[in-house]
């Protein structure tokens, strides 16, 4: 036990040390007590700003400027000047602002790969399919990677190695889509082509020496793995995936100022790019989109020489897309009709920026298992602003303009769509008498089933 003198001495030493530290940290006084004797000590002068500080400050200011410019593009002519459309533009921007540095920094080092889910119920991008889980991992062409996990029961699974990202073509109007898109598929493997264990577990190697099965080659220009999971039924289980570099044996280095500068510049280009390219890029560059033809799917591809998105590369992506630009007045409805077939098709309703609508809460997407077929063998979807009481209702979320994309999966055959605009009050007369209807309680049950299934897909 210490005596009183020792306790008093300890108290004085503790107080003096604490006062010295507090004064030094706060910088609020010019002198601090020394750790012994209480003599005044001169405060250390702060070190001179480094060149790193200047680079970081400049990079951050550039990023903020880019973000401000991105915000201005919410008011573009393509986006109607209505409260719901203006708000959706900023929602689209802020959702992707939230993942800008996940893509630009946190998952960017190909030596320490990570599978990033870049579209979710709370983040939409790139004309996303509401019934697809999109994931990517940055890689390089020198390392060997292993993806392992379980394929689940999802109806369609595709792994694609993405290669070079072509720049704009001199003498042409073609230009690449913003990052992280615009790269070309080099090679792919579908889920049903993988060799799996009895329980669905598997390992897939990317790069390195050729393997007899479960292997994808890379090239010097390979830059990422792109993963698509396409769902049909609500009870399908998602694939569970992880990636590693085969010889990864040390922690990832902490980012340094130069890394932060690079990330800020990438993120700045990302936010301005996405606000500039949607919907302008598909209007200019996508053969399956015709902005002039409203309320009808294009009957033929536009003659656009696109080296990245075309019928050949779409086969490696595993789908054939068709996109309709739509515009509806408050008292109108749009009937989309096509012949029922055995193929796997997927229909998603999207906003002005080709961002999928609120698929967690609203009926804005359909696939074969969740769609009613009329007795005449035709599928009829009803796009309108409020619930018409029919099972196959596509919600507009109150938007006056948007885009509807159909994907035929693992098929190069386009669907023959018939569309017509009718008055909302005349829907009953325009539809077959046997078109399946739902009550309010039944609609609520359908929405709850959707809500639970989407959470399961994303492990929410």
C-alpha cells in the first residue's frame, strides 16, 4: 500500500502529465506544463504542409466539382420537370455516390479482390434487371484467382471475364459507356457448365495454367469478373460466392495519398459519367433502343457499330435485350402483349435514367413463373399509374416517362411484342374477359411475397 506522500506525488505527476498532453493536443495555449517540475514548455510548431496535402486537397476539390456538375444533370431535358422525376434523379445520383469509393478504392486493387454487388434494392445502375443480382470483382491478367462457394438454385448464373475497354473511335460517333462499364467480354462460363459437388459447392479458377474444368483464361487486358444471377421463381436461392487471389498471403496495404487521389478522380468521373450517359448513351449507342418510337418495342435493331454491346457479345452475357421508351398520361394505360413461349424472359420497368424501379416494394418486374397467361395463349402486361386490379400490373411509380426492357435469356430470338395505349377507364373492354384479376388482399399478399424473396436474394 502507498503512503499519503506517494499518493500526493502520483496525483501531482498525473495532473501535470495530463495538462501537458491536453495543452499540446488542443493548441489553445502557448505554453504547457513540463512533465516534471511544472516548468513552462514551448509548444511544438506544426510541420509544414506537404506536397501530399496539396495533392489531396486539389483532388478533393475536383471531386466536389464533379459531384456538383453531376447534380446539375438531374435537370436535363430528358428528365421531366415533375417532383417525382427530379427527386428520382437525385436518388439515382446519391445511391451511386454511396458506392463510388467502393468501386474506386475499397475493392479496386486486383491483388486483393472482392466480389462487390453493385446493384441492390437501394442502388440502381446501368439499365439493371430487377430480377438479376449483378456483381463484379476487379482482377488483372497476371494473377490466378479462385471463386468458390455454392451455385444455389438460381435459374441462370454466368461468370464473364471482361477485357479491354475501347476508347472512342476516331471519325465515328461511337464512345464507351462510363466506368465500370464499357469493357468487352473475353470468355465466360454458365452455371450449368460448372462441375459441382452434390450440394452445389464448387471452385472456379480464373487465369493461370489451363485446367480441364471450372477454369476461365485471362489475357494481359483482363480487368474484371462480371457475374449475373437471373431469377425466375421467388423461392430460388442465390449463389453464394467469394473470391481470392491464389497466392494472397499478406494484408492489403493501407491506401496512401496517391491512392486516394486516384480514387477521387475515378469516383468523380463515375458520378458525372452516370448522370451524363443515362439515357443519352443508349439513345445514341444501343441498337435495341429507339428513343423516337414511343410506347412500342423496336421491330429491328438500329444500324449502330458498337464494339462492346452487340449480338455477338450479348451471347457471352447470356441474353438478348429489347427496350421500349414509354410515355403515359395520367388517364392512360399501356397493354403489352406477346405469345406465351417456353423460353426464359425477364421484363423490368425503369425510370428515365434506366434505373430499375422499386422492385423490393412494387410490381415492376415479371418473369414466366410469376405471370398469368390468358386462355388464348397470350401474355398481357398492363402498364399504368395505379392498380387496375389485374394480376399482371406493371407499376409506373407515378412516372410519366420511363423504359421497359425485356431480356430473352440464352436466346438470340427477339420477341414479337404488340402494344397499344388505351384509356385507363377502358381497360376492361380492351382485355379478355378471362384476364386474371386480384383483390386488394391478394395484391398485398403478392407484394409481401416479393418483399420476402428480394431480401432473400440479397441476404438482407
